[in-house]
């Protein structure tokens, strides 16, 4: 019987009001005692109080629009602080006078402290939207500011340029506005040079600001300003990495410089080669695939080969005309492929980019080099010399649609690789029938069952993580492999020495009970119920209780074993026992008093909350005598428990009780509060 719906907001307000009155009555007594002592002091200091003016509240003095104060504002001198406050506490519709004041500071000969305060004020104004005057001022003064010796000033200038150029209302100057175009190009060139700054924060801010100037301009700056630095004999790894990243931000606009990017794959520094791998894929996958395959087979660094595996994973997926990855979706109506022009009917698979409104059918979305990239990933997952590369390749297998190849990696010598293979294998019931049977046999062998059949017992995997991951995978099998999976979980998983293996074995058997005949479930339920009292781990006992509850009617004969969880030392076990007893309904009426005792005496708030809800489910179908005892426990808990959620749950459970203990009593209790 579902619990009746109550007005939870009104009930919450009633409970809060009752508790507020209770607290105010106690506080009034204390105030009466303190008022006598304060009378003398107030009379003596009356003259001083008349002259004292309370400071105005910030809520009354604050303008309609207030910007967040900078955390470091207190370190500024008074002139710079006044400049900051003139902008931070001014309404945005009155920003023109503040902008004029900022312009005087920026163009004048002032200290770097005042200049930093001015740029922070520009940052505040730029958040509201770039006006024409603000954009002109920022573009004019940014090149000189970005050459300042103060790293904080360079970082803030990059942040202001990012806010201005990447705002939705910003429009680049037209070609005929030659002066504005030159100012914008000079600012972009200064930002590009900051990509090689010695300060990390400045480099990060410049990297975020540069894309706002457009892909074409970014590619030109990377080729003209940064690549000469990279080819210098005295360059550093930062000078070589930043041109690569800048070209990657330009996307397809930097395709003409692809040869320069691929040349860095032979660099002596591995971090430069990693940056070249990532950038090559972002610029042009078709040109990068061949070079990446050669790097995967020849590069001595496992770090670089791992990045190549991740890049090949992207190469195996289609992209739109802007270089965005296509995501699969199911059509809800008739679509048209933007490549071949064929119509795709409803409920069929397509690949699309929502940003560009670009959709392809399954045949057109297949990259021409997907087969080659997938084969390289599969080879790396099984035969690479480094375990980290094999693990990265295994994690990429589900994303290229080849989960079954992970079965071959279950025999790997490294435990981390075997664990990653089980994660890549995922839910076995999604595989084809023949592949599913083969996968279940191999996974069962990790728990100790022989690969030849479920009756033969072999050596279990020595790593406990691999064993509990195998038990979890067996729980995701289908009726076709039910016998083999059940034999492995019952025969080996439930008796494992590791608690996580036993816990996942219980969970797997609980899920497999959906496909098991009722005659077999009775014996299995009794075996699972033994773990409620015999296992030494609280999580295993909780899993056993939940598994018995998941059996439905077949678990009702085991209500006494479930009720033993009410006396467990672990709160999560007691909470699970209360929830399962509540789900059993009237069958648990013999244990209603125990649940009521948990409601009034348990130390855990979550256990008491579960007990309050369970009593409503148990007693709604129980005799009047049981309902009366439960009503008293619910009323006592509602009056004494300090938790508001428990009070609401008690009233809802009282409303579900039959007869005189039902809705009328709940309404009376709410009125009393």
C-alpha cells in the first residue's frame, strides 16, 4: 500500500515553528535575567550611545549591480584601492566615467600597482560586455602591457583580452578599418609571445586568450612568431611546445603547417613529442594517422606511445567539417546525410555534430583509416612491451567498438592490465552469443573454475581486484551462460577469502536470480541468508540482506534471518535490514516492535530515518494491535528526535496506519505542533 502524499513544505514549516517556539521560550528566561544586569550599564553609557551611529549595512549601501571583490584588493595602496572601488561598486550603466578615469591611469606615467588596479577594473567592465570605447582602449594598450616586467600585470591583460574577444557581442573590425585591424593584430602577436613566458600562469592565460582572435590569425602568428623560436639553437622545451599548441588551437586553418608539427615527433624531449601527437590529431587526422602509426611502433618512450594510442582512438571516429568529433545518435524522424544526400529513416543510427548541425549516415561516418587505427590499438593492447601502454589501449577498445578483444588480455602477466581488460569487457550480455560463451569461460577461470568447464577447478587469479572484477562481470551475463556463471559464483566466489569478491559474488547471484527457476532460488536464498550472521565483513552482510530482499516473495520465509541484521554492529547493515523488512510488508509484522526499537534507540540518524519509513509500510497491512504500538513509537520519535527529516517520515508513516491510528491522528499531531 503506497504511503499517502502530504504537504511536505507545510509540515516542515510546522515542525520548524514548533522548535523555534520551544527555543525562544528558553531564551526568554535567560534574557529576563540578563536585562536586570544591563540596565545599570545602559544608564551610565546613555550619553555615549546617543552620539554613536551604527554603521550602515552593506545590503543598504550596495548598488543594484555589485561585482565580486578581488581577494587581493587589501594589499593595494589607497590610490589604487580607490580606483578599484570606483568600478567594483558602481552600477554598470554608469561605467563611462570610470572608464575615463581608467584611461587616464593606463596612458599616464603611474606605478605598476596603479596600472594593475586599472587593468583589474577593465576586467570587471569586460565581464559586462565589450563596449566600443573599452575594446579600443584594451587593444591599444595591451601590447605595451604584455611586455611589462610584472607577471601579474601580464596575466590580467591576457584575461581582459580573452573576456573582450570571446564575448558573444564582440565583432572583429572590418577590413576597411585598417587602424583597428592593425591594433588587433598587434595585440594578438603580443599574446602569442606570452605563450613562451617564463611564468606558468601567464602562459595559461595567453593560451586561453589566443583563440579569441580567430583560427586563421592564430595559425599565422604561430608560424611567424613562434616557429622561428622553436628552430633556434638555444630554445627550450617550452619554446618548442607552445607553437605546437597554438597551431592545434587553430584547427584546420593550420593544416598548411602540418609538416612542421609532424617534424616534432622526432624531437629529443618526450613532452614535445606528446604535444606534437595531440596537436597533429586536432589539425588533420588524415595526415596524422600514418605518422602516428610509425611513432607507436618505433618511439622508445611509453609515455609517448600512450598518447599515440589515445590519439588513434580519436582517429577511429569521424569528424565534422570543423574538426569536431561526431557522436552517435538514433534518429527520431527522417534525416538527410550531409555527405551523400541519402535519407535516413526513423530509429536508425547516425553520427552528428550538434554545434555545426552536421549529420552523416553510418557509411559516410566511417573514417577511411579506422580499420588501420583499430588494428594498431588492438596490437598495442596485447603485445606492447610496457604495461601502461597496454592498459591505455585496453581502455580504448570499447570506444572503437571492439570489446571482445579484451578477452585475450585476461592472460596478461600484469594484474593492472587484467583488471583493465575486465573493465573494457564490460557487460558480457551485450556480446554476440558465441563471443559471450567464450568470454564467460575465460572470466570464470579467474575465480578458479577451469576453462574447460564449470565442474573443473583450477587456480584462481592471485590478485583480489581481478577476482572481484571477474565476479562483477559474471553478474552481467545472460540466460545463455547462466549455468557456467552461477557455478563459478557459488562454487568459488562465495568462498573467497577477500570480502569484495564475496560481496560482488552475492550481487551477481542476486542479478542472475532474474533468469533462475524458482525451485533453485529457494536453496540459493537460504545460502545467501547465512552470510547475514556468519560473515565478518559488514559490506558482505549488507549485500546478503539486499539480495534476500531482491528475491521478493521467495525471500519472505527468511524474514527471521533478515531481522538479525537489526542487531548488527554496523549501521549500514541495520539500515539495509530495516529497508528489506519494510519492503516485505505484513510478513515483517512479527518484527515491528524491533523496528520500533531501532527508531527510538539507534545511534545512526540514517537508520532511524529508514525505520520511520519502514514502520509505515509494515503496519499499514498489520493488525490493530501492531499498528497501535507502532503509532506510539512514531509519535515518540517525532516529538523527541531532533532530525527534521525523521519527523516528516514519522508523520507520513502515521498517515499510512489503518483505523484510529491513521490519517486523523497524524492531522491532530501536526496541529499540535
